């Protein structure tokens, strides 16, 4: 028998008054996958998560959990748990009481609850604090307890609604590693919602980029970053340069284009790119400078320079077109390219991409 997907979203639409939050959205989430819904505010990602949890109902379409339609099943009867941004811990209860609360409501016997609470608190490295209350913990520790409480009933799917956004930078980075390890260790399907591109790229098996109530692209982190299918994805995920180009020929996912620098090159393109005006995307780190130049070669003036420790970022102008470039500072002396100087710039053809609108 073919394995079922953990979650199936089928032609889901949702409106709030005159605002269309979601429009005929469809995708599958695989069993044991760390799946991220990524997008700006208002794109529909949290609405989708709330539908999976049972807190919202679609106007049209259906959602399936391991093949079973769950649209009409109330939240407490779905084997789905949610980790909220606010943690939502009971302040008057100890950590072990917080984790045990849901298990008691499910009717687990006392011995089984005690064993499971101890096991799951140890798994999130909070066993030694079991008798403390939430007010005695740091933000990162409270987040671990919220995870433990959600994982304790052994849900089929764990929903995570921007759970790291309240933490400081270093703690967010540490918690990303812990979340990834937890997902691998438990084998539970994680569905993660965030607007933070770095979080999504770091943790996910696959990412769904949402914009305007629609799925713009689904793919692995590498596919989303290196092979965006349209301008929205290229612009939202990471930094990029957009150049106006003319497509001379297009076939078999390739396009021959004339660049603003007068060069004609052949580069990757989505299937719906035709002849005429188009947009070329190239990431700043794909541009090589000075003695590192390779591939297509042209000259540019250095307008600005920003030293950021490991990298130096540049604003360049070539034939009336501004570009951003990043160069790694491999030596202690840093970069010697000066503002106002003329520098050789290059890129290999396959690192650029022609985009659909």
C-alpha cells in the first residue's frame, strides 16, 4: 500500500470580508517531514496553520490528515498540537504539571503520565527544572517546555506558529538546532510557520513560499534559493539583483538574453518565459570581483562599500545599472577595493536566472 501524506491541503480558499486570505491553495506535506510555510504578513500562512489545528474553517476545499478529511473534526479530537509564539504556559503550575495537563485531559493513567512527562522533559533538557514554575525560567527554557507539552501526547503533526520570534538572535539560532534535532528524533511531522527566510532555509526539508494568498513555489531550501520560479520568490527569499534584459530565444528551460552590459548569454529560465522584455536575477554573492572574476566579465564603478566582518558588501554601477555584490573577507587585511574605483565584475552563466513576472 502506498504511504499516505501526513497532511493534504486540497483547493483551500478562505476570505475575511472582502479580503481573500487564501485562493485555491493545494499542496501535500510528507510523513516525517519538516515543512515550512514562509511568507510576508498577510500571505495566508497562519490562516492555513489555524485550519490544520481546527481554529479556522475553509470556505471551500478540504484538509486531510493521513487520508482522513478533518475539516469537520473539532480541534481537541485531531491528533494535532500547536506551539504558539506566546508559549501559553499556565503560570500557576510547575513544568511537570504543565506538561501533564493535556495528558490528564486525554485520560491517560497516572503512571503513564508520570513516565511520559519525565521522558519528554528530559528530551528537551528541562528535566532538572521539573518543579519550577514558568516565571522562574528564561524565554528559551519556556519555549522548550511549550515544545514538551505539545509533544507529550505523541501528535501525528506538530504545528509551530513562529515559535522563535520572541527570542534573541543567539537563542533563536540555538533553538533552530534543537527543533531540527527534535523533529529527527521523534519522527513527527513538523509544520512550521515563519516570515524569517534564514529559519526556513536552515531547518526545512521543503518550503512553501506563500504570497497574495497563493503558493508561489514549493521546493527544497536549495531549490527555493537557487532556482526561484518568479520575481516574488527571488525577491522575498534572500537578496538579489534584478536586471532588465531582452529574451532573444527561449526553449527547454533555457533562454538566450541580451544583458544591460551588451553581452548575450544563455541561462536557466522557467518554461513560461517568452521572447521580449524580461527580468534577470542574480544573487550578490554570485558576482565575483577583481582578481576573483570568472565567467561573464564587465567593469563597474564602486559607489558604496559596507564592511560587515566576514563579508564586505558593495553597491556598483555598470552601464547605468546598479548592482549589489558581496565578497568574503578571506584574509585579515580584508578587502582592498576602494569606493570610486573601477573594478572587474563577473558571474558564471548558470548562477543567473531569467524569471517569469
